[in-house]
C-alpha cells in the first residue's frame, strides 16, 4: 500500500504538510509506504524542493510538450527523462522515485492564470490524438526505456479508458475523423500489455547511435536470454545493425509506422 501526500493548494509537498500528516499516517497505516512530491512536473519540485528524510519515496508527473507539440519535439524529450531522474536523485538521495502519471499533454497547467475551455465539438486541452497512433505507442515504449534504465521504482502511464486512456470509453468518444470504431484498444494498450508479460525480466541499457530515428528497449531473463524491442520514430523503413560483439548477431529491418 502506498500513500501520496500532496497539498490541496500549492504545487509541492512542503515541510509543514509532512510534519502534520506523516507521523499520523504511519501510526494508522504502519505497513504503507508514504511519499510526497508534486501532481505537476519535476520543474515545480525542483523549484520548491522538499525535505525527504521522513518520506519513503518522491513522485512527480511527466509530459513531453509543455512548449511544443510536434512529433519531433516529443521524441527529443524522451532522452531528457533520463536527465530528470538523475536531477531528482541528486536531492532525493536514496529515496525511491515514482513517476506518474506519464501523459502526452499537460493534465493541468500549474502556471496558468485561467482555465482553458473546450466546446462540445472539440477535444479537451489534455487530450492528444496520438493516443490512437503508432507513434504514440513508440513514444510510450521509449518513455518506459529511459525511466526503467534509470531505476525508477514505479511508472504510471496515462489513464485506463477514454481520451487519456488505453481504450475507448462511451462518455469520451473520439471524433470520427480520429477513430473508425469505439470498440478497439489503442496501440498504447498493446505496448503496455507486452511490457507486463516481461515483469520477471530485468531492463538492461541499450544505446542507439541515432535515437531520434530508432531506439530500443533491452530486457534479460534469469537465464541470460536477451529480448529487444525497437522503436522506429520515422515514417520510413530503417536498417538497424547490432555490434559484432553483441549477443544479437542479426541485422533487423524495422517496418515503418
């Protein structure tokens, strides 16, 4: 069981809130892990750092498009997730780092002075049509790669259903121009289902010479067998060659998305 302590007002868990809540929570829920951080982005947590000595973990959310939203930008932001974790670890010490939710767009804007409105015929500001796309699935796998390679303790991706989820929900229908059927799971669902099938395996670091074109996630099982997933971020076939001293001897052609 885990409990996250977040402020009703403000962006990050601060000393007074920790003093007021954590001791009582530990008495009531002695087996629970208790953490704090922010419901917004790492930027907010980095600006308003909190004491972590009385916490078990630190948490913050991630999205790749605070300033730009094209495909190139969100792919470039993937490798930056590694830097975010390293920066967080610099002040979190040996505390566990939890990341979530990971979303394509901001769920809310901590710097906004007014609420952004949507009409009946438009998607809400937090929705991104890449939930329905293969590039969205590739980005999700890339996000898992950079977070898992840097030893975060847990990752929460998106929501279960609807515009920010893994499958449709009748209360949040996509416009017909985005999806043909409301009875389909999204490509994101297939990626996460595949990852869950590898839960006993360990993530090992894989480095791409051209990470904006093709990247990869490598996993190994207790018997030393290696499993690799490759993400093609372009609209074209890509030729991928593994080093001669790698346990992978074959050259792979990745189909375009």
